[in-house]
């Protein structure tokens, strides 16, 4: 598991502001276990210091207040993103923001679908996931369920390194109960 986390984190180019943002998003998900909707809704004011330690305090499911300890590496990556974006913890607004066409940080937050695509893209780049999401795979499986196999053309389109993985998914998805 640790090697997969290292692979995923190393797939991000942190020389750019987008890369710093993306690594911070991945780290928030990895270290805090937040869902993509929670990451998208995370506000700068959610980061609080108490007794020399940083915490993230935010409403979770069913408006239950969650208080999560911030790992030192997570703090470093979030701080690097905030510096690149010209933001600080004492400001208001979303932590993770979009970029305009000129690659400038905007005041607009990003939504959960952007985070989902981002995670998929870095998962593929790290060699941990197919090139396209499960919806594409499901559509392809529907087309292939009668033959119960995928051709090399399909394999290449999805970015899988082994058709066995896809065939296992196909057989599982369309097995009869």
C-alpha cells in the first residue's frame, strides 16, 4: 500500500502551481480520508492550530463535526499550494481553487467531479488505474458482455496493461446471481 501511495504522489509534477494544488488534494484524501465532495467543500478556515498542532475541523456526514489531525507532510504540501496560490489559512474561501485559461488561480472553488478526474488521471499516470473511469469501462463491458472478452483495441483504449483485469471485471459485473 505504501508503495502505491508513493507511486501516486510521485506522478504529480510539483514544479507548477497546478501540480502543487493537485498533490495537496491527493494528500488531503490520503492522509485525512476525505471524500472528494468533502475535499471540494473544504474551506481555509477549517485549518486550525490548537496547542501547536494543526487540525482540520469541518462538518461531516449528517452535520457531525469532524476534527482530524493534520500530518506534517500534509501540512507541508497544503502550505506549498497556498504559497503558490497567494493564499493563507487566515483568509476565507475554498482551499482548492480552479485556474483560468492563463493558468492563474481564481477565487472559484473546484467541484467533486474535477477531483474525481484528477485522481483518475494521476492513478493512470502512476500505473495504478485505467485511463478512463468506471463509467467508460461499464459501457465497454455492456458492449462486450456477450463475448465476455476484450480485444487488444479495447485494452489500449482503456489503458489497461492486462486484459485479464478487464475480463475479471466483465465476468464479475455480468455474472448471474
